[in-house]
C-alpha cells in the first residue's frame, strides 16, 4: 500500500510537539476536498458579513482569535472547529503525536544545548520514522512537512536514518519534503492535531482535545516522551549526530 503522511509541529515555552497523519491517496483526496469546501463555505459567510476571508485554517490563530481570525467570536471559532472535526470523523487515518520537554532533550543530549529546537526536529523525526516503520508494516510511505527554518535538519535526519543499513524499515520510506500549509490542505489537519496535543501537554484540559481522541476513524495515538523514554531512544535508536 502507498501512504502519504503529513507532519506539523507546535511548540511553546518548554514543550515541543510533532504530529503526523497518514492515509492513502483516495482518502486524502476526499478529506482535502471536504476541508476545502468547509473553508470556502466559511469564506462565503464572511463575505456576506463584509469581513476578511480566510486563506487557510490555522489552529493557534483560530483558538485565540488572532491573525486572520481576529474579530471572530468564540462561538464562531468553536463552530468551525466542530465542522473540521466532523470531516476528520468521516475519513480513516492513522495519526501519531509526541510531546517532549525541550529541557529534557538538552539533559539527555547535552550537545543540543546550543540549538535545542534543531535537536527536537532531528531526534523526533528519526523517532517518528522508527515508530511508523514498526506500526505500518510493508507499506511505502511518502512524507511531507510544513515549511520551517529547520527544513534542512528534517531532511538530514531522514536521510541519516533511511540510509543506515542497521535501520530495518529503511525500505518503507520514499522521501520527505517541505510544503506550505496555505497551498497544501493536508497539512492543516496535522497543524490542528499538533496544536491540540501541545495545549493538552501543557496541562490545559480542552473539550476539543477529548473530542479528537474520541474520533474512532481518526485513530490518534499520543505519547509523551519523558526523560526515561528519551534515554531509551538514545540507547536504541540510530540517533547519530543531532
């Protein structure tokens, strides 16, 4: 089976989250079309009210009514989020997310002290490939991630692990490439997941996160990576230079 995975990150303070949503081409086509229709419908509503249109969904801005969502009411924000959750409910996906304390990364990997964010991208990209390889089986996976200042770090981490003969799942992965979330709709659900996991990981109980976990077809797995887990990753995963 050929699968496409879309990756986004979210971080604030000492917390870093990486999320990935996987599905096949047909399901992605349906999900993206439904997502696009939802945003278009919202823009028609906004136009009638004489308000600015949305270029895309951005979870953090929507939740805080900032950016293109400035001037929105909480009821409007909740209504749009519920519509997007309904779309996710209708399409089967495999979704994983991990959260880590940036300070724990530095503790376990002291060489990360100068560039801790770079280390987070590098280590979690490698860990993500290991988890996906074990969980997905013989499927071939092509990955895309939201553009970031660390595109080179992500590509370097990907190449380092898939080119290592000790990595048993290297044949599962085709490539990884950056895309912009304003033109790649599939990155927007990944943004939603990463943001919701970040808020929950920082201790904020949100009904939206509970609703996300309860979407059976969505199949989300969320795993915090405390110090002991990072120690195991360092010992067992082909981490190499970060």
